[in-house]
């Protein structure tokens, strides 16, 4: 999985603060930084660049009701602040099922946008697939040329 990069990037500051409040100022200086959100944003941006279409977007595949939105927002902010030219959109399985298709070159289009990278924020477990349409949407994405993060093997 490739989630919690955003929240993990914030944890060193939380730990430093707790140590300072506890009067352990010296120990707080030993906490290492965690740049996982920046690293994940760089990887997604690199995948977008390697895909090779400036019109294409990064698609976040999300839950119908998102429970981990703050982690996602950290990553979105990293993508925007460091790689402003990459736009993204949020879709769920229903959106992909209704508006998604592959063109003859196996490029994925969802909501009228070509998709370079599918970043799975949902779909890690069988119970995430509540309908046959959800399974078909996953198959559509997997059959496409879009880069998948994480890919189906992981």
C-alpha cells in the first residue's frame, strides 16, 4: 500500500512537540524528519511524466465516504506545491464504472479526462468491491496503460 505518507510526514513534529512538553528538549532534537509525502508525490509526478501526455491527469480512486481525507490532502498539497502542472481528480468505483472507457490504444478516460496515473486510495481488500460494477471498474483500470499505484501485484 502507498497510504499514510501524508500523515507520516507530520509525525516527527508531533513527537518533537510531545518531548518538548515533557521537558525532554534534548531528546526532541534526535527525532528524524520523515519526507514520505514528498517522496510519494515525486514518484507520482515522475509516473505522470513518464506516461507522456500533458493533458492526462492523476486520478485518486477514493471511497464513497472518505475516512482518511487528511492523509490524502497532505499528498495533494505536495503534488500541487512541487509539481503544479499536474492536475488531479477524485473518482470512486461508481464514477469509473459509469464514465470510464478505454480508447483503441488502451488509454483510460474517466469523466472525459485521460488518466495517466491511478492512485488507489480504495480497493485494497475484497470487501471494498461492493458490486460487480466495482470489479469491472477495477478490471478496466488494470487493462489500461495508466500507471497504477500501488499495482495489482502489491
